[in-house]
């Protein structure tokens, strides 16, 4: 399978789990790394699927906030 098909497959799988209630609001989805390992693709391919879900407002991406909090904690130590 080509990468274009794989990111669509990851997107479809995650969307189906969201719509079926397997993932509830507030649940943690598999990370890009976890998805990449599970599907045997690059992180960029897994990220594209996550980006599609975020663009459609199916998920919220808070990695930026977590990175900022980590940096603040590091600076305060």
C-alpha cells in the first residue's frame, strides 16, 4: 500500500473509533509514534492522519501546550 492510502486508513480507523464511542471526549489517542509503529509507517504519515482529524475538529491537538509547560517547568527548576 502507498503512503497516501495508509494515512487515509489510519484516519479512517481513528475516526471510526471516535464515532463508535471507543474514544470518548478527553481520552488519549495513540501518539504519532505509536500509530506509526502500529501501522508500520513513518511518523509523518501518522501525523498527516492526525492533522486531518484536527482539521475536521474531530480531535484537539495540545502538543504545543504540553511543550510550553515542559519548557516552563525546566526553566523554573
